[in-house]
C-alpha cells in the first residue's frame, strides 16, 4: 500500500543538512508555538504538535534519520511512498488463524502517521494467536483465538499528569472500509512502554474462537521544556551570571503552571534544585519531584557601558576558576 510521504525537514523548517543542534532548536521553537496548552486553536495545535513530534522523533535519532535519508528519489514532497525492501509495515499483519494474508489495519488518532508506521514500525506488527498451524490454520476446522494487534500511542505530559480519554479510529481492510471508533482510557501516571489493552479489538478468531486484543504501547510526546528520565521529571533553568552569583527569585514553568523559586547565591552550572510534588504522577498515589538543572548563560553582545562594567569587574575580582 502506498502512503503519503512526510517531509520531516519541511515540518521542522530546517534544511536536510541541519545539525542535531539545529533540529533541537527548531523543535523547541515550534513545540512551544503549537503546544495545546498555549495555542488558541486547540484542534489545529494538537495535530501540528503531533506532526512536529513525529518529525523530531525521526530526525533527532541518528539511526532513524539515516534510514529516512536513504529514501533517495522517493523523498520529494507529495510523492507516494512504498517501503523499501526489508522495511516492515506495522499496518500489514502476518497470516494467522482464519485471516487472509493481505488484510490491513489502519489507525487514526494514535499520534503517528501511516508513513511513520510503515518506515519505523519496528516489526512488532502482530503477535501470534492461539493456532499452532500458522498459515495452514484455515485448513483445520478448529477453534483458535485471533492474533493480537499492536500499535504505538503518543501521549502528552498533560495526559500523563491528569489522564484522558482518547478517540481512535481503526479501519480494517481497504481505504473504503468503514472505520470503527474506539474510546481509549489513558490513566494518569501511565509509564512509557506500558501497554493499554482493548480486549477483543484485534484480529477475529477462527472456528468461533475469540478475537485477539488491541495492544497500545505508550510513547511520550517530547515537550519543549520538560524531559522524562527514569521516571523523573527534569527541566533546564537558564540564569544570568549575576543571578547565579548574587542569588535571585525567578519564575519558571511547571506542569501545573508558573511558580516562583529562589536561586541561592553562588549557584553553579549543573546544580539541581528540587521542587517537591511538581513532577511525574506516582504509580500508587501522589506526585514525584521536578528537578531544575541550572545552566549559566553569557551575553553574546554588549553595549559600551556594559563592556566597561565587565572590564571593571575583571580588574577588581580575585576569582580564578582554574585554581
């Protein structure tokens, strides 16, 4: 099946020669612009935010970017795309109990496009059902459970924090087939890699056997300000040199909104400040902590008056960072 090609470089607004840092900056800028929490048109923003995340998922990963760049002549915008030899399409399942080999499943609302599924599905298409006869299962009149169907589900940190109900569409067969609408409950605190199971929504069984299940593997959407590391929530906080030296009270973003934090005098780059109860939801109850990682920023351009003050400081100060 041909799907529409996605030009991820165009999505992020960077050239194909863009560096990893260029891609990171472009993603952060666009993600802030189209984050559903701040955009006026929520529906448009949600779709754009998912598209930006998908592009970043590919271009920020060296292996995925290399595979993507190897498409060659197929990369032209608007062209139809067929996976290169060896690529495994998650939308196409393997043959199993009571099922034809050419049947296809297509999802809507998972946060990933058909193009991404075709290129980077990872070969986890469908897990075998209960038939021990594999492709010859249709020759035996016996009851066999249908295969399970797998797909990735992209969720935002807001959904992770508060939980949500997501509407997905599942179309079995050709583009003309009528899609099913499924309601998926995303529990607060769900972890990346965890599977949400929708019983009986997989492949139909044979001989009156039960249908398989639909298994949705959770993937976190990248956030422009926060990152998840080993179930901990982190953010970077930029300080001016005088704020780090003298101390300051500044406003920072959290998942719950802006808060004021105190910067101790003499704070160093890399120092972590912990905000209790502002992090990830805990599996049992409550909230984890948010860790703010300090980064010192130096002004790149100075006025004449500013340069004079820095030069005066350099003469007066006895501080030597190399001692």
